[in-house]
C-alpha cells in the first residue's frame, strides 16, 4: 500500500430535503485495496458512490483522489467549489459501474467503450479501438463487440459497462450492487470477474449484498448504517468478530442458512 | 360505362397545380407543426402545474375535435377577429396547429422515455453536459422520434384534403372540379388516389431511410408505453 491513499473521504455529509443520507462519512482506500461496502438498504451506500463521482454534490466534507482534491478544495480555512471543468477532468480517474449499468443503447458494445475515450481522453480512434478490443477480449466479449446492448445477456452487459469504465484507465473502480440486477446463475460469473479484477491490483469499492464476495475477495469490509460507516476493518475480523452489535445482527440476517455459524 | 383515363389528359395541368399546392401546404404545416410541437413539449416538461395544464388543455382540445371542425372554426372565426387571410394560409396554419398537438406528445414521450441514468453515465465518465447531449442524449431522442412522426406526418398529408372544403385549390379540390367538368368521378378520384398514395409512399420511404441512417431503435425505449402506442395507432385519432 502506497503512502497516499487512492481515495480519501473526510466528513462527507449529504442531506435530501432535511433527510440526512450521509452523516459524516470517513473512508480511506489504499492502492490495490478492495473494500466491500455493506449495510442495510437505505443506509446511504449508493448515495456515497454518487457523491464520490460528484453526480450528487455533498453538502459538506472533502473527497481526495490520489492526493488531489475532488469537487471542492480547501486552502487554509477557505473552501472553494471546483469548476465544472475541473470536476470533469478528474472524473475519468474514477470508474463507476452503475447498478442499472446505463449503457448507451444507440451504440454497439464496442462503441460504448470507444466513444468516451475519444470524447473525454481525446484518444485517436485507432488507439481507442485497440484499447477497447483488448478489454473486450479480456472480458470474453470479443464476439459480441458489434452487438447492441439490448441483444446482450445481463452478464454480458455488465461486462461492457465494466469495460467502458476500465477504458478510461481509472485509479479507482466503484461498483454499485453489481449483482443485484442479475439472474441468480449469473451472480457467480460476475463475482469471479470482480475477483479477477481485484487480482490485477485494481483499487475497488464494491457496494454489495453478496456476503460471500465480501468475505472472500474484499480486503476490508466497511459497514454503513444510518449514513455513517460504523465498522471498518479486515474482512475476516468484521465477519467473525464485529465490534458493533448492529453489524452482527445484519450479518445474521443476510447469511443464508447458518444462524449459528459464528 | 367504360373506364377511360384519357378523359383526364386536358386536366393534367390542373392536377399538377393541385399536387403542388398540397405538397407546399404539407411541407409548411410539417415545419410549423413540429416547431410548435417542440416548444409545447419543452413547456410541458417545466416542473410546474401551470405550463403543464396549458399544454394539456391545448392538446386535449385539438385531439378532441375533428380536423374539419378545426378548419371551419379558424376559417369562419378569424373574420370575427378582424383578420382576413387567404384560405390557403388559414388552412396551412390550422393543419400545422392540428399536427402540433400530436407532435408535442411525440417529442415529450421521446424525451421522457430516456432514463436520467443515460445523462449521468455520460457525465460520470467525464463528458461535459454538451458532450453528453451530443453523443448520448440527442441521438437517442432523434431516433425515437422517427417512427411515430412518420405516422403523424402521413395522417397530416391526408388530412390536408379537408382544406378543399374551405376553397383551398389543393389536389382534392381539383379532383372535384375535374369530375364536375367531365362527369367522370371514378377516373378523377382514381387519379387523385394514385397521386396521394405516391406522395405518402415517398414520405414513408424517406422517414424509413432516415430511421435506418440513425440506426434502429430497440423495443425497450419506444412503443411500449400506452401513450406512445396511442399515437402509433390510426384508429384512436379523432375522425374527421
């Protein structure tokens, strides 16, 4: 783990019309770390990911990507919001895979991966195509590249969405419940893919309900409840000896078929 | 009785003039209707009840009355307001406004059908709002517009025949003149049938071609909602 964390979140607060969705979130993710973000629904996990990409502007707090301020800056005691252009320049460093994927249906699979490289990174078409082909090959999509998203299976769409994010060469990948929209038989496939990605040294934050993934792939588990991360530690420790009783209760609820396994 | 199309030969210039006027009226009404329709659709998307109500009342009125009545109301109503315009101007405006109610709903449905996630995913990779518009939003809206617009435009071309009843010398009007002169109604109307059919066929072909150039839309976004479906089907259109 390098000295500067890839992602550093400090005191993040987000309110929606008086409802506090994030209530002071602190999180550091080092290079190559895989953090599973778990917690009951409505606890603020998705809001946190949306704030980390500045799709939602947090009301308070700071985000630092690779040591650089993202969204708003602090110089001494003065806080200034960054210009839209500055935010856009940082965004490719953060790859977000939406829960609903949000592939672009009017473009072929490979064009979904090529287009942002052309528009945002200003790569040449040849270079972007080469990069896209390499990614699609890695993800087992070579024979699907000319298809449109609607003619792909759920698992294939998921992989296109991952390829689209990876093509921007992000420092950090964010996954919002990557298995929730999939048929049960595809869940294993996507989890294997995430494991493979983790093995390449990619820094990842994965919002998930798959406790098996959290236990087996993640280095750390961060547990969120009511807008705060109330437990954050090595996966094995959080799974077996959580210090907060809320975590223990939640784990009991979602661990299938083994009420007394701890 | 013998079917004798040659009886129409002296009247070919008249048919040509009528065709030309129908084409002109249809083209102008198309642009007028679409321009007004886009404005109405954008107004209807303002998140406030007043603009939304205004647009839905406008749409409800124009959808709820037969086009021929719209034409009569405008044609005989405008002089009360002290406005005297040539019949073909009044007719074109009436046709354009009639179509605008439908185009408005087509445009609105195409915009609403787009999920906000499309814009967000473009922004999240680092596209500016303008780039997101150009590469992700606009192409999807444009192609979603084509199929329902085809139907409405064909309907509008055919509805333009109604303008013959306010003395607009369009194709239908000329066919009535010719059958009056020749006492050969079947030949006259058969000729006009062919011309209308050729016009609508050309327009349908052009739209289909533009749809292919924009790429085919998949079934997920368009044609699923009852609203869109109601504009795709002919029989729910108010009869005239």
